[in-house]
C-alpha cells in the first residue's frame, strides 16, 4: 500500500480507480464492511483501490477543542486500513482552502478529472464540500454520462445498535470494552512509540513507558489495567496505564504512561500496543506525591488481582 500526501502528489501513479472517502476514525466494523465491498468492486473492474482520508479530521479543524475525542491517530488508522488490503491512501490536508471548495467542484475537479474514479462508495451519512452540501444524491447527478458508478452503503447494525465512531466513543466512555470490541471487531488499543518523560514515575519507584498520543483529545481518561504487546520484540506483558494530563504535576497535554509488571529494560524508541481491559479509576489530583505513590501502589495491587484471574 502506498500513501499519497495530497491530491497534487498523484504523479500518475494510477489512471483510474475505485474510491471511498471519509474519516474512518476507529476503522470499526462498518468501515471494514465498506472497504471490503470496495475491494470486491476493484476485482470486478480490475482497478486499484483508493481510500481518501482527511487530516486533521474536519470537526478537528472546525471545532478545535470541542471536536469529538479521536479513536485512532493517523498512523494507527493507516495501519488498520493497510491490513484490509487497500492499494492507496490519499491523505488530504484539511485546510481552509479545501473547506471552501464547493461540492460540485470537488466532484468534477478531484473525483472525475484527477482521480478518474470509475466506482465510488460512501457511507449513507457522509457529507462533503462547502457547508456539507455534497451527498449521495449530488454524486448520482454526475453518473448520467457514465463518468462513474456511485453506491451508498447502509449503516452496519449489530444487536440493533448502529455501528459508528460515536457509538465506539460512548462504549469507551462507559468503560464497556466488551461492547467496544464488538463494534470494532478487535480490542481497543493505542499504539505508540516509547519516548523519554520527566522521570517522575521512576523517582516514585514505578518507572513507566511514556507514549505520545498524537491526537489532541484521546477517547479514554483515567487509570486502567492493560495488556501490552511490544511490537518490536513481540513480547507480551500486563500492566497499568494512566491516560490523561497528570493533574498532580500540573500537566497540560494528555499522555499515555504504562507501567509494565515484572519488567526491567530499555525500550526507548520501541513501539508498544496497549490494549485496555478494565478501568480502575478516574484520573485525579492528589495533595502530594506521597499520596499519588500510595494510590499507584493500590492500583498495581488491584490490577495484579485482575491479571491473576485472567491467567488462572
């Protein structure tokens, strides 16, 4: 799979394609169904598959801090889509200029002239173009001269629940990781690179692996029992993770800190896949570092009890 950053960087890598476009935050079962359908059409037409993504996601551009929590970073999203077997991802920078483009111009200039899409499939709630005026009905108006075929995929429903990124966020907010798994088709996890932190946890006697979230607003907040996979060594661990701004030390930016049980070693620069299993508590501000240390010790004890139940 190739990533093309911006429509102007196509460079004739393909002449025609089958296409889908959207946010694909979380790459949940509904997204997977849509992408798998796209792949089936590509085989019928013998054309490459293209997924168009927007970065930042539109609501992150328009609403800034009030945008919905993000389920997947751009890197995580790309990796999940890659596993489904897509040929190309076009990552479109969502700028004010792009936001100002009318829906008809987007269809004519981008979808028809530049991408030469012969088949387009979108979710039934997808909107595009200035003031979100573009939808499946507008796309269908451009099919009369056989420029392309367009199809809208109905919402994927599981147990009478409409699968959406919003539904996944709500499941995570409620710490319902079983429901999140059902909606995603996998455990909810955050993958990231271990970076150097402020060494405070080490001073407290509980060294942590610090992972930058690469998103303005994570979908989780608090302290969790987690399963961890080292993506470099393929080793597996249990541990606790704190995801939040660390109010006790006046933190400003959300970060993921993971304490691995019974582990010592240097994993700076390596990638960890952190799977969230059970919420232990909300993040809170403690009166002192001593109080924080005592609470973390209790968190570890509680998490190890959960770990023991899973392994027995």
